[in-house]
């Protein structure tokens, strides 16, 4: 056993081809995409807005543009995220962007700078404020719900629903969501409970398109058609001598 | 050979995709990320010596900021980081997760084995994403990933301005080829509402909201909205179906379903043949029926193109079936239309039985529970029965750590010096008085960790007294801090209670358990 172990250690490790070695890291997007432009404009006009776009298309940038404008106007804004760790991360990011004095963080177990104009919260805390101390939201113009599709979460979706229904009426709703097929239905629901129209901005294209592949047990890269065929054959072989499905067999008997 | 079962092994997978690194390699258990990382590290090394030095430097810095960062459990991780391999899951301490994330951002990790949580929120793009499997445990059952979940993770592939396409790879496991996932962005699942009426929701509504506002939540929540919308759509569809059915009726000739009609005649002939079979021939009534049919058939058949009638009859049956399906769905929707009102009243009744409210008026227990957001009833009862104010603080820390804690199958903690039987008895009596199980979730298991931490134990000591991973210990204590803050707020005028919980909270919120960077 130990002999084998030694041999393992001596064996040189494999190295991949490193084609991208030395290339600089990609810079973030500087100019707004048309869909980001539309979203930011609608927000500036004071609309409730629901943005649905695939991951990595720059929904955060829309939020940041809005936050910049609101802070520049001397008003306040709330940013909610579904996960505590994410709130902490956002707090650090925003502190870097706008200065620590401008940013507060409230997550239940952490509370920093509660009176700051930009408040990062978990959605649960925002919901609680809507009930218990809505006056704390008097100077807030917007609430941004990041990952709004959490509405669908069986355990936690309630916090999003109660927040949307009971947020003070002067606060505009900004929803950022992954691609969902019924984004217009969600928007018309929000419009109904808020008594105000909600603009929908949808981006279906990914900034970088995806290419789907499968990897066979032999380590071959397969396309979808090949992969489906591969799986079909595997299953058939497993069925062994009943290679032909029973239905077809029955039909053949008639011939 | 695959060491952790199944082909292709992760080494073979990486071999196949080596032109598209860095990769996020998604698995659905923490243990699997560690096993696979270990397996890959025996064969692969992705970093040049200069890069290894940078990794070592960042590791040194992180360890200087938090001694014992890797602890006894993560020495292997420390070693494989220098090969450009890492893993990331909720069991890691936040400081260690942070280090892995920073290394990833500095492009010093080429293969990162991770769980689903890595794909939520913060953007860590990669050249490719790999799915070790497409099934996960969702707390209730093992099930295939939803399209939405799949694309949340898969979408991390493709670095903007860098990769022309993002590569997504799904592993076909030779042991379970039938579990291979095929996904489509066209089939992403719609978002549905699932409002849950908790005791806090009822208390908040009664205390702060008008009847009209309460009704808004019960009658206009997303689930109701979606059901109503579906109901309206079904009504529309039904009206259209009725119209079509009416239109069909006009197709039939006046003699349809009379003995002269081809359609009726062929049906009768069929019946006649069936009655002639051996098993039916002897039955009472058969002879008479056959006679009757023969008489009916004596009528001359109408000379007609019976096709349109037969066609219409077939369509009619089709439409009738669609109609009855829609009507069934409509009945289901109808039966759910008052669910929320019923749930609301049920919780309200319970709160009244337990003397939390009297009509719309909140009693002292209700006023207390108004500020709690987790296991409101259980925590209120603990406080009102003296379990928080009048006990030694270390014991209180142990009791509150177990609130809302559901132990996993393999969770193990060495028992502490305290006896928590009294709490168990209180819980039992609440259950007996009609409080549902899900409003009384508590476990003695994590208690000893919290009391030891309160008494000043080191994080390593906590690790040695249980098999909890660092991230789990962290979240047990953080959740307790959250709860203590709620109780502090609820305590109001009761300064003795407030001082007690604030004291415990300050003792708990320290060192490794403090939130980093804040």
C-alpha cells in the first residue's frame, strides 16, 4: 500500500493547456446596454420597474445607476437581497462605491448605520419595517428587490409578498429577477396591489451565449442530439433482452 | 479510475474541457465537493510556480488576520489551493469562503468544486460550468433540478468581454444514465405565489393594519391573483367551448340518432355483435335487447354522406372531454379560494386560545410575540415561563440555540453540563394544547456549543466537541444573535430581561463568529 502511495507522489501531475495565460482580466462593462438604458430611464421618470434578464447581463448596474441618482438628489433608497451573506457583501461593495458613511446594513443579527440614506437589508427586515416602523422609510424613494424570483420560494416567498403589498405607498418598487416566463403576470399583480402601473423590461439574450454539452462516461464531449441518443442506447442495453418496448412487440405480432 | 464512483471521473471531465478553464464544478452535497477536489488534486496541477507563490502569500495574509483559519479540518484545502483547485460550500467558515472567493477573483483557481449557493447573487463568472449530477435533495426529496435552478448555475459560464460563448457541461454518469438532465431556457418554470400565514403575520395585521388592509393581503396575494386569473381564463375557454359545441349541433342532419341514421345504426350493429358473444349470450335481457335492435334496424337507412355527422360527433366528444377537464380545474380553484381566510382564522383562533389576543386587541404575550420573527409562540412561552430571565445566562444561551433547529441525521454534539428537559416538557405541553408542530421547532442538540461559546471557549474547542462544520457552528451562533436581538426589542419596559439578553448577545458576538469586514 505504502509503495503505491510513494509512486503516486513521484508521478508528475498533469497540466492543462493554458491558452489564456497572461491575458488581462476583462474589465467591467462601461457603457449601458440598450435594455439597461431603458430601465434606468424608466426609473428616473419615477415608474415602478420590473427587470427580468439572465444572470450576468448587468442588472446590478441598473441598481447602481439608480442609487447614484437618488443619493445625489439627497434622498434615500433601500436595497434588499435574499441572503445574509449577500447583504454583507453588498454592504462592502456599496461602502467602497459611495463611502461607508452613506451605507447602512441591517440583517437581523447585524445592524450598522441604520439612519444612512442607502440601506442594505434582508427582505425579511424590510417586511418588518413596513409593519412596525414605516416612518423610517419616509425619506426613501425606492426599494430594490434583488432576485425577485424568490417570490416563488416556498418558505421565504411570503416576505417578498408582504413587502410588496405593505411597502409605504410613496416608495417605488424595483424588481430585479432572473428570466421567468410570467414576468408580465408578476408585474400586473404588483400594479394591482400598488394601484400604479409597473413597467416591464425584459432582456432575453445573454451577454455571452451558452453552449450546452454533455460528457459521456468515456470522457467524450457530446452535443444534445448525440447525448440523447447515447442515453437511449444505454437504457436499451440495460433492458437487455427486451430490447424492443412491449408496445411495439404487440404491434409486430399482428403483422 | 473513478475513486468516488461512476464514470467519467472528474479528472476525465477536466481532461475533456481543459481548453475552457476556469470551471465551476457544481455538485449537490458538501462532502462531494471535498472528495472530488481531493481526487482531482492527485492528478492535476494548474498553477505555475510564480502563481503558487502568490497563493501562498494570500493564504499567509489570511491566516495572519485569523489564526487557525484552516483549523484541523481544512489542511487538505490549504494544500490543494496551491494547485489551483478549491472547494466552496456552506460548511466553510465565512473567512475561508472569503479567501477562496478572493483567490478565484484573482484567477488563481482553475477548478472550483461548489454547491448551489455559489450561484446566488454575487457574480463569479467562469469559462465553463460543469454539472456533476442534475439531482438534488431539496429538504423533502431527491428531485431533478428545475430549469430555473439549472440556468441560475449554468449561466455563470461565459466571462463578458472574454469568452465568445459560455460552455456548460453535464456529466452523463454511467451508473445512472436515465438521470442525465436536459434543460431548455424556453421551459423555465413560472413564478407562483405561496403565502404562508405565520403567527407574526396575524399579530402584525391585527395590531397595525385596518380590516381593509388585512383583506388586501388575504384576497389579493399573488397565489389568489394567479388563481383568479386562471379562473377567468378558464371561464373564457369554457364559453368558447360552449359556442363551438353549439355550432357543431347545427352540422347534424334532422334524422341524427334516429334508426335511419348511419351513426346510430353502426353503434347498434356493434352492440348486436357484442351481445352475440358467448359470455353475454346467456344473460337475462340479452335476447330481448337483440330483438329490439333487430327491429330498429329494420327501418331503412337514410341515403346520405354520413361523414360530416360522424366527424362532428367525434369533435363533440373531444370538446366535451376538454370541457369536463376545465370544469374539474375550476372546482379545484374554487375550493382554494378561501384558503388564506381559513388559515388566517385558524392562527387567530389559536392565538386567542393561548391568550395572545382578545378579538383584535393584543394581550401582553401578543405584544411580545409581535417583535419575534422565528418560532414566535415557542419563544414567547419560554420567556413568559421564566426560561430566559431567571436562568443562568449560559443555560439560556443553550436553550435559545435550539430554537428552530432541525437536527440533521448525522449531527452530533457532546452533551453539555445542563439539563434541558424542562424545555422539552414545555414544548410537549404546548403541543398538547393544540399548537402545531411547526410552531414549536426546538432541539437540545446545538445547546452545548452555544453555552461553551458563551463561557469563552475557543472556536477549535467548539469544533472538537461536535462534528459540525465551521460554517454550521457560525450559523447556529449568528441565528441565536438574531433571536436575542428580537427578544431585546420585544422586552420593552422589562429592563431586567433586556439586560440579560443583551449581555448574552455581546458575549456571543466575538472572534470567529463576528461577521467579517463589518
